[in-house]
């Protein structure tokens, strides 16, 4: 039986912030990024990463440009402790990168955490404790004063223990866990109490990280909560305001973006949204959303396929084919009108101008993705997609009416099979239908003589197994060749349309001609010819067109 949601679930109460400012803000620069792939991402894996895997992932994150990387929970596992030691002892951390580690507000755990960081040049020590109503009641059986005291006591321990190691530049980060469901006034009270102990200054800031540990509300409500904290926290100029959105409602990216508009300086998340349950906010999407707005995100995802492969190997979790920017299918159009617009967009795109290809929010080449997969053809596709693939694969630039004619052939095949038709199949269909039509006339050779407006065409061909020679006169080579063929067929041949272009490059260049013809009162049809010599290509096109008409009439 379906439960009555009104009786089962409590509606989230938004906070009152009628003079909210964030809706008018525009993001002009990237936030400070913090990758928690190796901590929040790792703690959510079926099989957590080994030290070796974490080392590989860490180096890749550094290459992507992350300057803050949470590498684990060293008081919780030997793997994480050993990783931190290796990073420090093997001098793997670049000077401009700071590692971060997480701990609960428990003395023994903080001691072990500080021990793991011995010798680090700079480190972010990140302490959390839950302060939300449900946790106070259900998990800790305490009140507001109880959880506030845990935060204060934990901070005192962190302060005392880190002061014993002045060789390290310590940055303190505090997270009031499940901030998203905590009364904002109480979250401020706890944070203010923590900063009163730590005593940050504008020169030595501390980080308050306000997690949507569980995403509880629409992103605008989270933005209100962040703006409220941004406006009300004590010593704001000594605080880096950080957000850590999870994706339980599927809106973590929006929540993070609105939170930055609301005053957040920093965003914590994971590549491709890995992390507890539905994951942390996806940093790839966030960064590339900025990129597509013309803002350099300060993270380099130009090798997106390699990065996706790394994440999949290390997490053992697949990235969805429709994942923004990175999924296998996200730059692929199957449907006809999309393909048509993309094809037109590519042909009109100014290489030096602003990106304007319809349906492609960014240039796939910026992520080192090829254009090959941009268009794929199935029964939902139209002429634009078919001709785009033929052009990409073999260089043929079909005139518009031939695009319409040929796409019907492809459509029949894809409808019959119910499957995708790839570019090799399309080329093979085109070849059979237009270039290999050697019957009843099989072209052998041709010669053109005479002058402009008085041209003679001589065509040697095989017709029904017999060698024949045809001659005709006209006001140009094609007209003369059409007259020669017309004499033999006994019907007028009218050339309705003609196009030509070069194919290939250098010494391999060939000419392709497209002629649209009618025999007598027939419907027009195309013939295509290809040859090193442009006139010969045109005569071949004419013969191929005549053959197709005769075959169709038979
Ligand atoms: C939202 C987040 O992602 S937070 C990060 C979560 N990540 C992890 O938990 C991964 C690593 N954690 C671990 O390996 C273990 O939890 C450890 C090693 C840290 C601690 O293990 P244990 O000592 O067995 O404790 P356990 O995990 O059951 O934690 C519950 C205890 O810690 C207390 N506790 C939980 N969180 C905190 C905190 N942040 N600060 C202080 N105490 C805390 C609870 O009150 C409870 O105490 P009780 O035993 O007196 O009831
Ligand atoms: C430790 C905190 C920041 C956390 O992971 C969360 O609340 O989701």
C-alpha cells in the first residue's frame, strides 16, 4: 500500500530572509575548490581505496589543479594514516597544495590525527560534530549545550595539540554536521563559540564548512541559510565560508551555485559526484558550468575521458553515459532536428569567435573529446545527421535535395533494423546506391572536344554486355554527354541541378559531381560521379543517374 506522505514526512521549514541578496548575484570567479574524493568519496565506496590507489588519485587531483585535497580520516584507519605519512615523507605534496584530514571531536582521535600530520608544511585539520536537532535527540541524547560543548572541547584539544607543532602551518576547519537541518541561530552560536577559542584573524583565517550532510530542501533554502550565516557570523573577515552539499534531492549542483551567490567562498565535493548515498556535489559539473560561462574555473578537465577512466578505476563505480560534460553520450545527438542544427552550427562556427553550435553547451574539443560521436544516426534521425556523418567519414558534401533523397534510404535501413546505423554503414549504403551503379550502362572512357557552346562528347561504355560508343553535341560537356545518352535511350535527359567539389588533399585529390536529372517526365533523381578529372566525374554522375532511373523504372 502507498503511504500517505503527509502523515509520514515532515515538511522542511524554510528560514525567514525576506531581504535576501543572493538572487541578484552573478558568479564572476571560481570558489576555492576542495576535493574530498579521498575522504567523503572514499568512505562511501564498497571497497575503500588502497594507499597506492589514493596516491595515484592524489597525483591526478594535483594535476587537475586542486590546491586543497582532503586525503582521509587518519585516526580511523591504518590505510589513511599510512597514506598521510607517505605523502609527507615522500615529499609528494607540491608547495601550493594543502592536504586536509578529518577527525571527530574526540581527544584520542585528534591526537592520532596530529601525529599523522607531523612534518607537513601546511595542513587543514578538519573537525566535525553533529549539532542538528535529530542528532541531538536520536543519536546523542543530549541538548544544544551538549553538542556545543563537544565542538568547544574538540577545538581546545585541536588548539593545544597543534600548538605543540609550530613547524606546521595549521589551518583549522570546523563543520557543524547536518547544518542543513540545524536552526541557523544555533549553528551561528556554535561556530562563534568555536572561533572564540581558535581566534582566527584576517591573516590566519579558519574555515567554517556548512554541510548539507543530507540535502533537506530546495537549493534556494540552502542559499538562504548560507546567506544568513554569511551576514551574521562573528569575525566574518577572518572566516573562509565553505559549503559541502550532498545530493539527496538531486540538486547539489544548484545548491552549491546558489550558495556561492549567497556568500560561500569555498566548495567541497568529489569528481563526478561520488560520495555518501547519492554523493557529494559534482566538482566536474560545477567547474565546467563556470567554464561554459566564460569563467576560468582554475581546474583543468581538458582530458575528461582520462579523468573519467581514473575515477572509474579507483572507485569501481561507472560514470553514467548522460553525466554532464563527461558521459559518453552527452555530446551526441540522435534526433533529426538536433543533428540538423549541429551540422549547420559547425559549418557557421567562426574558429575565432564565441562558441555558438546549437545543442552543444561547450566545444567537445575543449575536453579533448572528438566530434566523431557528436552525431549518431538511428530511426529518429534526419538528413542533417546522415549527411554530417557522410561528410565526416568520406568528405562528401551532398546538396540539399540529395541529402533528403539519401536520408530516406538510410531511414529505411534503420527503421527495418530498429538499430543505430554507423558512419561506415552510411558510407557503404551511399557507395552502393550512388557510386557502384554500373548497369545497364558501364562507363569505360570519355572524350570531350570542341569549344564553349559547341562541345562534342564521346562516351565509350558497355551496354548489356556490348561495347558501345555514344556521341552528342551540346553547349557544354554535360549537355553534350546528356544528348549522347539521350540518343541511345530514345528519351530526353534534362539536367535539373549540378554541384561539384574536390575530395581529399594533395596528390590524392579527386572531384565529385552531383547531377540531378530527369528522363522524359520522370521524377528527378541524383547521380554521383567521382574521378580525378572533373569532366569525367560529371559524365560518370550522369551515367550513374541514368542507371538509377532505369533501375527504378524496371
Ligand atoms: C558526515 C560524515 O561524513 S562524517 C565522517 C564519517 N566518516 C567516518 O565515520 C569514517 C571513519 N570512521 C571510523 O572509522 C569510526 O567511526 C571511528 C574510528 C572514527 C570511530 O569509531 P568508534 O570509536 O567505534 O565509534 P563509532 O564510529 O561507533 O562512533 C560513535 C561514537 O562516536 C561519537 N561521535 C560520533 N561523531 C562524533 C564527533 N564528530 N565528535 C565526537 N564524537 C562523535 C558518538 O557519540 C558515539 O559515541 P558513544 O560510543 O559514546 O555512543
Ligand atoms: C564531515 C562533514 C563535512 C561531512 O562530510 C558532511 O556533513 O557531509
